[in-house]
């Protein structure tokens, strides 16, 4: 372009704001006007005229700058930047560049899917919704113990009084939940299914309260609540489908529920599990129960015109009177005298059924920071994909130059590139949304983590409109990032340069400083994340690959509980414990009489299968000696015959004997991993549980005092069923540290292990036998022990697979970007290399000129990533972890390996472009 | 489908061009419009309008010799394609006259 030619600055600016083909002529016109007339005006007039021209030029461009498609168009209008052709072209590009489509698509699918899933789960956690009609008016009523600041159970008599007196809360309902054994019609021996189900015993008002109608049959009515009425049950849709095979004739049929026979009167719609995660509903018969019995949950709906505040005020008054009346008759205290005043010990309060979570400002900041980090991650991935898209754009430079020459504006070309990116991102978003939806449904179905099966009904597994909109927003954000940089670069240069370069077989597009920063950042992030990723994946795979040190396939494992309704007399925790112990004795006697059964034992679980960590402090055999060293382990309560029945070898000391039950020295057996913590001779060492929150929750200590001392009497071989502990890279600690405590039945949770040659065959016989022994016995998930171990490791397997995929994707994306960088670098320097080769330059010289920049970027990225990694490792590993010596050992190996891998990956990505560069002939390079 | 009418500024530019003998470059057109309407029109605006009319086939253009007054830049002269514009101008004038019909006495009143 010609220089300004002496034109005043504003006129030159005005010309720059016009389309390229109009600039010179308009500048000439403006200069002509300036010289001929304006220059004669006073200085202010000249100034004003001149500085108005840029604005006028901009407005003229906006209003008249676009060219109509052809003569004869009826009305001129601003055409949108996209057309159907762009979308078609976008799909064609996907097919034409399959590697980019695959690498970019998978990367975008991953981040968008993660975003959708994270948004859904966060929303479920922070802002749950019942999903019932006017669900925000459903409230729960509860007692609050002022002294202990915990909930206090509501008695039936109080509920009856509230139902009569409260006016601000209507449709008052009560519920009591228990686990029961449900046996389908027919004979148990005939192979009919039985299952442990969660049953809510509710007042009939529960159903009108939810405003949910039955899917089939009817719901409970007041007639069903009366004493002596026939026993009936309403089934949940899932129970009917999964346990009763969706039997169309189920209404009116009889089922065995614990010790009762109940008639099915209705089926609720899919997803209904009010008030939490119930499978079925039976009537709560107030007349048949002890009015002082407790353990009920009370719900209601705010009456028309009532507010939460008015309901609270009313219950505060009514609840106090009722509690005092009930307490007077039962002899309990409900108030305490403090000097002249009388303070209530128990408060009655009304809360929303789903009380909005109280989010502190710090939490909000945390959420905002998390969102920021996630968007940064999305931007990083999108930028990597943008690198690939830019390389693709560089290969199409001639096409873009010709389109520009034919009259396509910069906006039009940018619009086309945006649509092409949008096609890729939208497909990725669709797949990501689908995969995330499937993953959440799979997870919430209990297939990975059985505890998710009992999630309350308002924890939905289906994405709602909000999640879809967030995904669309993420896709738009991603498409903008992916398209923006390539579009700006591709349309920012001179058309004539582009045409010249493309006719010479080269490219005028260059990766500039921004791209160098991107590549360095990308390599650095890969170097930073890979060692952690590799370590994480290694640990999870090791858990998968580790085999049990005992023949797990020869054991049948199941949980044992008792149906409270089958207990005669008061259902106190102690009474239930005694019942459970008695029924275990009866069941184990029966089992040991079964053919093929060798022995029966029990425990709270196997390593890695159950239990949380507890804190311990170490002592020694010397009395009153306490080391300040604290450690952690998983405590397990076991039968005294446990090691013998499970075939676990005692490597030092002894196993338990019946005399250890209740022994004053608190004998324990520890596993080999824990024994290593205690030095060469762990026998006689003492450990105890300090007063930490975890220990208080487990009942191992009180809030202020440590628990009793335990003396190590034996060391058992590691079971080989658990992952490593939290020691990073600690090859010595292959298994969690364990403490085994002798116990008499029952323990909680109560898991029974039956040694038998064919556990899979024993499982159905076990159910039949349990039903014969006592229908009140609850058998929970009987299955061969090896299957149970595999199931408990499923989460680790999924994590290992996902982690492996993530690491692979990280390396793939990084190498693809480097490949793209090299491909464009070669394309851009075709002519230069041809000339160099023509005048006799050797291959090494050409390659070093070409790859110097890539090597520099690889080196800089590796260096930055290594420094960051070492910094993070110092923080992570020295904060309560191993010392600096082990740190060096841990850091140096993986880091060197990853740095080497990155250099290899980067150089491998350069091989194909390098070969292409060396094949360029001088004739090819110089043709023009 | 044939175009029915020009935009207001387009029509004024075309009429100015016709008044200037059917051909001119942007500066005289802009100056004439400024003088007649009393509202300043920039040569840049006049140029962009004529450029667009050319793209639609209502004008043709040619580039002259470099002019020192214009910093050595050539002048682009636009010419009216009468066959294309006259039917639209006729229709536009007819419409305007029809709209004004009978209103002259009202305008003549003091």
C-alpha cells in the first residue's frame, strides 16, 4: 500500500477504516477536498472537519461497505456471517482432516463432558430441588437438643398432638424407615427372588402431601391406618421392575415382608422414593404402637397463606406445651432452671424439607476459583486445538486468499472459520454431554460405588435444561477460542503476499510469539502433570493387579442385619444387637451343617473394602512411654477365629484366642505394613487412639481423652486386597496399615465369611435357609468374596482407566500441537529451504535452521514444567510426607523420565515434517 | 426481482451525478449535495455509496491518471447507467408527485 502521501493523520485513519480496495481512492478524494477547500478554513474548522472523517468513514463502511450479491437484489441488507455452505464445509473439513477431528474432538469432548458433569453435581449439592409440586412449601419438623446441639427424636404422641393443634402446617405426616426382607410370591425353595429393601412406614397423609398420584392401583388411605386393617404395601416403580420382574398382575398379590404377609395395592411412578430413598411404603398404624415410641420423621406442607416464620412461631409454642406434657408423663426433663429463669432443653423447629445450603463467602470464592481454574483448563485445551486448526488453516491459505480476492470480507472469512470450529465443538459437546450423562447415571446406579444406590430421590441423575445450556455456553466459548486466533492470523495479512506465497508452494502464515508462548505453556503443563498422573495411574493399576494372599474365590461374603419389626418388645439398640447375635449364631450353626461348608467367621471388613482411617499414636512396651509420632490405620473388628478361617498366616506372635475377648491389655494383631512402622520387633508395642474427630466418630476415643492402649500380640501377613496408602511412591507400603481387634458378635457393619468350595452355588441356598431360620434376618449382597473384592476396586479401576486416558490424551494433544507447529514451519519456509539446498547447504544445516525454534520451545517448556513440578513436589511431599531425601529419590526418576519422553514425543512429531522438508527440490521451491 | 427504489442518499447521489453531466468523482458529488441540502456530506460517504451502486450495476467507473493534488493518487470517475436507473427514478418521482398532489395550496398559505 502507498504511504499516506502527506495526508493529515485523521484522513489516513479514515482511509484505514474503509475496505482495502477503497482506501487509496477515498484518501485521494479526502486529500483533494482538504487541499481545495478545507485548508482555507480557520484552524478549528479544519481540525473538526478532519477528525470527523474517521467517524464518517466508519459509519459509511458499516452502512454501505458490504457489497450486494448481485444486481437486482430487492432490498439491500446486512447478511449474516454464516451460511449453510459454511456448515457443509465444516463437516467436510472434519472428514478431510481426520486426525485433527479425532484428537481435537476427543479433547473437547473430555473437557466439555467434565464441565457438564461438574456443573450438574455442584448444582445438585448446592441447590437441590425436590422436583415435587410446590416442593419448596414442604417442611420438616424436628426437635433440637439445646445442650448437645443435636436432633432429638420425636415421639408418636407428640406427632398426634401436633396434627391436631397446628394450623400453619397442614397434611402433617410421619415416617419410619427400616430395611426388610421382601420375598416374592411362591416358594422360597422354588428359586423365587428375595431382596433386602428399604421400607417407609408412613401415615396415609404422606401421599397427598407430595401431590404425586400412583402409577397403578392406589396409595394408602386412612382406612389402612386403622388397627386390624389388612396389611398392605405400595411398591416403588424400581422395586417392581427390578425385583418383581415388572409383573403386570402384581396388584392384589401377596408378598412376604419380613414376618408379615402384605397385599400389593399400588405402584408409585418412576423416581418416587419420598421421603428419601425408599423402595416401598406400608401404613403407620398409630393405634397399634406405643405412643411413647420414638424414631419417626415428621413432614408437612405450609398451609395456604402461611409462611415459614408463622409456622415456626406456632410450633415453638405448641411444641413446647406438647413436649412438656409428654415429658410430665414419661418423667423426662424438658426445661432447666438457671437462677430465676427456666430455659427449655429442647426446641421444636420447622425447616424447609431441603434447607438451602448456607454458603459462606469463602465457599463462594472457592467455587469461583474452581470455575476459573476449570475455564482455564478448557481454554488450555481449546488453545491446543486452535493450534491444530491454525495448521489446517495454513494449509488452506490459497483458498482463503482466493476467496478474499473474489470479494469475501475479513468478517466473512472469519465467520466461515468460526462455523468450521463450531461444527467440531458442537459435535464434541453433544458427545461430551451424552458421555457425562451416561457416566453419572452409571455411577448413581451403584455399579461403581454401592453407596450411591441409597442416594435420596432428589439427587437426580438426568441432566436438566440448565446443564444443557451450560454445555452450549462452554461449546460457544470453546468455538470462539478455537476459531479466534486462527481467524485473526489467517485474515490479518496481505492478500497479495498470500497469493504470492501460495503460488510458490509455500505459506505466508507464521506461528508468532503468541503461539510460541502457547507451545511452551503446553509442554510445561504436560511435564508438570504427567509425573503426578503417571503415579496416580500406577497406584490405581497396582490395586487392580494385586491379588489376594488367600483364596478369596473360596469364600462367600455377605452383610447381616436384623429387621427391627421382627423384634419382639422394645426396639432399643441393645435389643437389636442381642437379636443380631442370636440370629448369627443360629445361621452359622445352620451353615456349618450345610454340605461343602467348611467354616464361618465374621468381621467388619477386609482391607480396602470397608472402614475409614483412624489416627493412632505409638507407644512402646515400656509403661508410661508415649511417642509423639502419629500414624493412621484402618481398624477392623474380627472374630477370634478370623485368621484361621481366612487362611491368613501369622508371621510373628500369635493369633487371637477366646481369652482375648475383654482382656484388659487390649490385644490386637497388626498387618505387616503397620509392623514396619513399629520397627524390628513390633510385638509388645502399644498404640492408642488420640482424641481426634475421626476417632470420636468411630468410638475409639472421647472428645477430650485418648482411647485405651492396645498391645500388639501378633503380626499377620498383608492380605493383598488393598491399594497403597497415601504415601507417594512408597513401594515399601504396598497395603493399608491395619489393626485387628477381637470381637464377639455382633460388630458393625456385620460381614460374614463362609469358607466353601462353591460359594456361587451356596448363595441361593443361603437365602432359602435364612428365610427358613428366621424371616427377620436380612442378608445383604451375598456374593463370592473375590467378586466382592473386585466390586470394591471398581472405582479404582474406573479411575485407573480414566487417568490412563487423560495421560494419553495429554501426550497426544501436546505431540499433535508440536506436529502442527512443525508442519506449518516447513510449509512457510519451502522456498528458503529450496534455495539453501540449491546453493549447497547440507541436510544438518537445513534441519537445524528449521528445528531450532521447536527445540527451543521444547526445552523452555520442559524447563518451566520441571521447575514447577519440583516446587509442587516440595510442597506436597514435605508437608507431613516423607523427608527431603525421599523427595529427591521420588522426584528425580519420574521427572527425568517425563522430560525425556516429552523431548522424544516432540522430536517424533517433527519427523514427518522434517522428511517433507528434505524432499523439497530447488526447482519446486523456486517456481513462481 | 427488479429493485423498486433507491435509498434516500443513493437517490440524492444519483441525482447529483446526473446534474453533473452523468459522470463525476466523489468530491464534486459530495460538495453539490452539501450545497443543495445544507448538510455536509463527506467525500468518503459519497464514494462508498457510489462504489456500492457500481457493484449493483447502476454505475460504471474508470480510473484516471495520478493527480498531484491527490498526493499522486488517481481519481475514480463514476458514470450513470441510465438504462438501469431511469425506470426506478421515474417510479420514484411518480410516487412522490402522487403523494404531494393537492397539497400545493396548503404550502402556499402564509
